[in-house]
């Protein structure tokens, strides 16, 4: 699985426009082949910081997405920013659930 994490700091005067665009893209991206999830979050302590997170089944699906019109829209939005977004692509080899928490707390 590959996780895409994009963190942006939105200029206050463009916040509504940026949020609206990211929100409009969620459903479109979620319907792309290989998309496991796609979500957008706003920092509760700094309302101008937005975190956009996607999870993809494999690199091929991610690459197709990165060439898509949907991602081109996101690039256009990122051009409205005053500073460069922080973009990360994380390859995840394994995941675990609450069993990790239970095991750690039992020790």
C-alpha cells in the first residue's frame, strides 16, 4: 500500500476556495481504480493547515492517479498557496490494529 500525504498551509483569504476544491475532489478520487481511501482534514489548532491523505493499492494505480485530471486540479489549487506544500509518499509494508495497543498495555 502507498499512502500520499499532502500538508498545505492555506492563505486565510483563499481558505474557502481551497477547501471547496479539495472537498469536491474526494468522491472523484475515491472512485479511481486502486484507491483505498481519500480524506481531507483541517488542523483543529491551526485552521489554515489542511492535511490531504490518500491510500493506494499499488504504485501503478498511484502513478495513474498522479497523471489524472483529478490530480491536475489539486496541483492547480496548490499553486494558490503562498508556500510549497509538504508532499510525502509512504510505502507501507504492514499494518496492525488494536491488538498492538492491547499487547503494549498488557506489558
